[in-house]
C-alpha cells in the first residue's frame, strides 16, 4: 500500500472597517496517487499432518493457490475556500472545487455554503436561562467517484462454489480466466449528492445544559449499481449511474451537567436520530440486487427504502388472508417481492460520566428500534431440526389428532401413538393460517416452511436491540504516592465494549451484517459473531 500526496496552498487574510469584517481565503491544489498491491496464497492437503507450523513447503504444487491484486488510483483537486466573519457572530463559509480522477472521464465541480449566527450576542445577552444560542444552515453538492476499473469489462479468475462451502479454483486446474459477467461502462460518472441542513445549538443555565438539533435532507443522483441486462447481451448486469436515492431525517443531542463542583462531577449525555430513506428511481428495472442469495436478497426497489429484503412470499387473497392448500397450509406466491425493511426507525444512546476522588467512570447504552433482519441461520437450523422451535412437543385430544394434518396430509393419529389417557403427543407446533389447525412438523420445516424453502417471509424478524455499548473506569494514582517513585503522573483503567445485548432476534448480534458495510444490509447467514472486548491499561507520564 502506497499513498503519494502533493499539496499546494495559498492563504490570504483581509480585515475591513476596523476589523468588523474579516475575510480569509484559501486556494489550493491537491494531487493524490494511491497504489495497492496484494500478494498471498492458500493451500490444502498437507503432506505431513503433524507439522508444528504450516508453510508452502508442506504442500504439493497442485494444491497451492497463489493470488495477487494490483490497484492504482489517481486524483487531482483544485479548490477555493472563503471564510467570512462579521463581528465574531455571523460566520459564512463558501467553497468551490473541481476534481478529476482516473476512474471517470472529465471533471466534476461541486460548491457548498455554510452560514451560522450566534444570536445571543445581539439579543438575550446576560440572560439567566439561555446562555448561548446559535442558528446554522448549510447546503452543498458533493461527488463520489466510481470504484476503480468499472469503466472497463474485466477478466477474472474462474472459480465455482456451492452453498455448503466447497470451492473449485481454476488455478488448481492449469489456470483459467474468463470475461466478467458484469459489463463495464466507459461513460460512468461520479455520484452527485445535494444536501441541505438546518440546525441550532443552545446552552442553558450558564452552560450546564446543552441541546443541539439538526434537520437534513439530501438526494443522490446517479448512484452506481450493477443493473440487470438481457441475457442476449452476453452479460448478467452492467455498471451504471442507475439510481436516485433521497434521505430525510433529524438528529438531537443533549448534555447535562447534573453536579459540577471541585469534589464531584456528574454529567448525563444522550442522542437520538431518525432517517427516512427512499429509492426514487432505478432506471426502469424491477429491482437491483445488492447482496444476498438467489432466494433472499437485499435490493434497491423503486418506492422503497434502500436495501429492502426481496424474495419468495406467501400467496394472499384479495382480502389479505392467506391462500391455502387442501391441507390448510400457506402456499408460495408465483412471483417474488418485497419482504421487509432493514432500516431502523430510530437510533438513540444515553450515557453518563462521573468524576470523584481520582476516579473517572463512563457508561454508555445504545439502542436501535424498528429495523428488520433476515434470520437465515435460524431458518437453516429449523430445516435440520436443531432449534427449540422444532424440538417442541404438543399434546392434543383424540378428536384433534384425527383431524389435524401435517404438510403431507397425514393426521396426528397416523403419525403418533396414543397416550394412556387417549391424547396424542407429537414433536412439532400447532398453527392456524385461517383454515383450521395444522401440524408444523418435519415435513413442513424441511419443505416450504424451512430455511431452504422458496419462501423467506417467515424469517424476516424484528431486529431491534438495546445494549451496554461501553463502560470504562480510570483511576489517577495519588501524587503523594507517585512522588516517591519520581513519576509525574500515572493511571490505571478498565474498558469493556459490547458487554451486554438485549434483543428478540433469533440469531447473531443484529447490528452485524453478512456482507459487512455494503449497500446490502440486514442479512444473517452463519455470520461470524461480534466481538466483546475487555481492556486493562496502565498509563505512565514522564
């Protein structure tokens, strides 16, 4: 990894009318060259299995798979900034920039403006309640350059993999490359994001209480996605500036110094935010695949939030009730559609900081409410019958056993032996989808109702959570103790992160995502668990 930066900048300051008005200007040029080179390899089938360490000398050539990757990016930017300050209460910043990069043709221009006014310097001076007040607003246009090399159709290493983890790599069979199924686009352009924001910062009771609030809205045009194309083109998809996506939301913060004296300080802080996302246009296609699998995926769909779940649904009647088969079970719809939304309705956090006799304690709780997640792991475990749901047993009367059927049309009395009191006990669950009670047993969970079935709707679950995000305790050792050791200062501390989680989601931490920080979200399919960290520290000052 190598980064090369070349920056040229010139600044100028000007004061007008006895310094009532101050203007600072900056113009500059920035050139960046980023190079990434990755080399490595993997191997299988040890020659000797009892080696203390693994090295390439312990494999045959046929079982070694070397790889390398090279990426070069160039970018240059010309920019100008004007900071205007009027009487240290009105602040205006104007910016303009022009940018070019190796990932797209031509140049991109984007301006911005920010205005702030500290109104308490004109009105409500020396007010006993409101000690500080500022209004602010900003608007601007920014560009996001395309990923490297999508302007061209690339050739990649041939490989194949199954859903169970087995892989075949062309390099182990004499080497092979093929043309990517995603067509490049030589006319790809940067994404353009326009944003407007207004807000206020207020402090009360001699700055003991601080409140900030912000409302924003933005729109991204030309969002870059791989869009499906007809198979007759020779490709499955093509890179394009395909989508228009908008966001509207608000944020609020609170800081409150509950106790503030020389012996004890106690502060409470918190924040809450909400964002509404909407895919306004996707160039006429039905949906754009973002991440996931053939049966269940996260997609961009016009009129929906970005990343909604897409997959098989249950067929419904005109009145919204389930369409049922002859045994009273739900039926799969003929077409796929939107199943749910992984985006939270709101997120919030609340914490407290306490300082007393050399101790500093910080504790932070966070929550996310309203989002959904695909419980893919849970669905597969249902298929194999290793969840508490599939391990459940039910007991029914003889009359019920004669009428309640499973997915294959067998009654409970045909599947189980009667108890001494005439009742029947069987492994499974009883459900009623509108046509009477049915038995959910192995035939259901290994078929349409399990994780490998064609319908994923039942496995879209609430992913709300509440967690103890962090707690830290630090203690500054007394100076009287340290002076004997000739140490100016020292402290010991403990920090724990992600210590406790409360959630109803039947899977891993719902904050995680199978595909990481991609546009696709809310997918759980044997995802690696999150980390819990415990850190002990000793700091010495010299």
